């Protein structure tokens, strides 16, 4: 499973009323949003930021992503409607289910 496969699974959330934006799906978008997470999922009063990392290819965070992740973690701690997820090929189904089942979202 690669990043595109995982992003496609998250796009299924749109059938449930979420908007899923993929910032990693084209070169221009990636350049313009360099440190942004791969996915932004908005819906049901909540905002989810999801960074996709493929374990089998040893995909790693670069410095800008680490800094942005820290800001998102702080926002998550201070706001019960903001969520930050690190998605892998091993946990993507669980995270999608968590998003769907979150109370108040």
C-alpha cells in the first residue's frame, strides 16, 4: 500500500459528509504547501490533519514537517475539535474508523 492508496481510502469519508483535501497528490500543491500534512479532513465540526508515512519504505519526517506537527499537537491539546494523525499502511483503517466514531464530530 502506498500514499495514494491510503489517500483514496480517506476520500471515502466524503460519502459521510467530510471534505478531504489531499496536499500530496500533485507537484504544484506539494511545493506550495511544503510543510502541510498530506491530508486535511474537515467535517461534522472537526478538523483533522493527517500525515501519511509508509513504514515499508522507511518514510521519515523532515524538519519542516516536525515543526508543523508540533504546532498541530499543541492545537490538538488546546482544542477538542482539532486532531493530528500519523497514518501508516498498518493503521489507516483504524484511524478512519476513529474519525467516524469520534463523539461530537
